[in-house]
C-alpha cells in the first residue's frame, strides 16, 4: 500500500467515524410503558368523547409522530380525508373502518386488536367502534383532518 493509499484510507475512516458518530449521538431510544400513558382530550378535529396520548413527535409539526386515540363504545368518525398517508393499528377493542364519502355501518366489519390499516393520502374514509377501543396512528406531520361534509366538522360546530 502506498503512502497515498494510507492517507486516503485514513481520511475516509475519519470521515465515516465523524459522520456516523454525529448520527449515533443524535439518536436515542424512547419507552412508553402502557400503564404510564397519560390520556388527555383528543384534538378538536374529532367529535367529543375521544381521548388522546401523543407517544412521539407531534401531529401538528413537521416529521414523524405516533398518536394513540381512545374511543368510547358507539363512537363515530364521519367521512374525512388527510393530506398525508395514515397508518392505524388496533390496540384494543374493535375498530370498524371503510372508505368512501358516505358513512355506511354495514360496509365495515369491526377489526380485532392487532389489525392494521393503511389509508393513502386524500382517500376518504370513516370509522366507528362497537365498544371502547384504542388505536395507534403513525404518520408524518403536519397531519390534518378535512371532513367530506363541513357540517360534520366538530371545529365548526363549536363556533356556531
């Protein structure tokens, strides 16, 4: 190996160490024990009665987020869209969800815990619960909720 090769190897190794050390130093793990999750009011974009717990990030800010939502029995989320893709995992209870611009309870069968739903951006969908249900939403923020029918938007009902 020539002196030039040694210098090139040393520079490359130094660069790689510097670059990856910066990445490793900026990352750390996070733990959210199920029994320690603090529930609070759900975002105003959901009908009253739901609770929420943000586990990571913020749905209102740029970047990834993880959000849990707890719905009471008989909860209905009217047809709506999001500008970004949504990933939903059923944690407990039963969660019925279907696509389209009209709510039709017969079009969706309740999904058991462990079920996963991927909803593409701008795809109209709606959901309902039979019993108390917890779902986890993973997505990229900022995350929006736009109801198909403005009269279904709880944010507008509060101002009327």
